[in-house]
């Protein structure tokens, strides 16, 4: 009851904010995977011309979205009436004060059917970007079709929708009612796309950006790894072009894009190795894409540390087996699994392909084993879900961390959660 009261009050403040400041454009980002990377890419490009506000984390729930849009610090104790009174006071001040921003970029998350309708109730975005429709939270959604219906509500509630043509099956067009629609991606079917010409693991991709807005192609460099990592950047390009950025501004913005910590982030490792830190979370689409990216890189040794993929419901066995089936012994020296589902389903499928496989209960043990078998100039992919996996702790064992490097879930609160979790195995 109290939560509903807080949520509705916050929603009213957001409505009042945009009524008071109609010049501020709201851009929302929804989708099964890639929301944070796409949000950051959009903000990086738009910052070449506009004052952009975004929450650097992933406050994307019904109660945290209004707070993030208003740029107010989310209370540590959400059960504290006093804390929410302070938030309400800050919201009223934010409404009255000069805005200080031109564009707000906001994630919208969905865990179950009906979540997006809560946002639709009060948000009127200028642009909505939908990053993907794929397997997520299957316990509540049941089918990918249900996920498509939920995620594409975001596209329908905006003035303009921009969707990832590569990661949203064309059959889901039946759920799109917004006539103002554009597409982005890395394949020829997308209107806003990137055509790579060269790749270097240190420098990223060089190539040409193709858009319907400009007669000429835009030469650009994007410092990411994996074709799927280019798509968030192209989502950013589509939004930037719609908001009037020039080719020069777009090219400069693309050159500034960097991977979000825990999302295909390149780190230096022991034995002069390269670590692909993709530990923030995992789903079948993201895990398959990460493996393909690993295979595309030249190295004397490749190792995949693959954690269980959570929230797959009755698809867990088939999806873990499918990922294990993607493990190619000609490409991988070792497949190292972490977690029960990966050990039960992924590991046997990888062994059936002829891979060397080692399974562990904890990420720390997996990291220690990887350290023991790594050869000079190896490339290691670490990919897994966050709940009870925490593969970033495996990365700690094998990476040479600098002050500029970041891992996910390193706050005091998260470290306490992980300490309690790992203590069960000591």
C-alpha cells in the first residue's frame, strides 16, 4: 500500500516536470538485453550537442524510474517514510527550478507482464529505443511472444520508435502500432547500420556508418569487441540523427564510446592475456553473441568461463545445452562452468562436442583454475548471470587491474552479499 502511494506520487511529479519543462526531451530504452550499453551510447553521442541526463546505473523499475528521471538520489532505505519525504521535497524543487538539461535518457525494465503498462500510464517519450526481444524472466513470461508484446509497448507509447532490427524477429511487427518507426543494427536490413572494414582488439572497429539522413557514409571508429556490441552504438546513431546531429558530431561521439563495466569490457590479464569481462548478466542471446565474439579473435589459446543463465524457467535445460553445443573444441582450449545449471546441462553438451570441460561451484575456484591453465597471450571470456554466480570474482583472479579498470558489483553492499554467498562453500 505504502509502495503504491509512493509510486503514484512520484509518477505525478514526473508528469508535472515535463509539463513545466516541455522543451526537455525524454528518450527511453527498453528491451531484453543491451539496455544500459544502448543508453550510454545514446548519451555519449547526444552529449556532442546537448546537455544530457541519465542514471549511470540501471534504476529501471516502476518505483526507481521516476526518481532517476528527476535526477534524485534513490533512498538507501526504501521503507523509511522520512527518506521518501525528502525525495518528494527534492522532486518539487526539481520541478520549480530551471532544468539544466535538454535530454533525459532512461531505461525501462520489465520482469513480468504488466510492468511496461505502468510506465505507459504517465510517460510520453519523444523517442523509444527497443534493443532486443529474447528469452528473459521465463518464470513470469512463459513465452518469447509474451516478452515481445511487453517490450514493444515501449515503442508504441513514444512519438518515434527505433528498434534493433537484428535482435527483434520480424514476426513481432504485429505488436507494433506506432507508424513512426525506424530500425538499426549491423546487417543490411537495418536503416541505421555499421559496415566494418577492419578490427583490432585494442582499437576496435573501423568502418562506415550508413543512415537515411545523410547522402554520404560516415567514417567512424568504435572501440568495442563483438558485432553485437556495435548495435548499441547504432541505436545511438539513430537517435542522434533524429535529433539533428551532424556527421562530424556523430563520428566524434562514436569515437568516445567505451564498453560499460561488465559488458564485453576488455581487461589486461596475467600471462599477457586479454580478458573479456562480460560478467554483468547472461541470457542465451548475449551468451551466444559473446562466444561468437571470442571465436572471432586470434589467439594461441581461448578459454570460456561460462556461468549458469538464470531466470530461464522450463527452458533452462534446452538453452544451456544449446550454449554447450556452441562450444567448439577447435576454438576453445577449455570450457569452465560455474553453477549448477551450467554443470548439469552445459558441461555435458560441451563434452559431447569434444571440449575439455571443468566445472566449479564458485567463480573464485573457476578463476583459480583458469589462472593455472592460461598460456601466454590467451584470451579468456567470462560470462554469467549475477544471481549466485558473480563471475566478476573470477575475473579478479586472472586480471591485472589498474585504477581505471572497473568491475561490476563492487560496492560495500554487494561485497557483503558476495561474502555471505561464498562463505557457504568454505
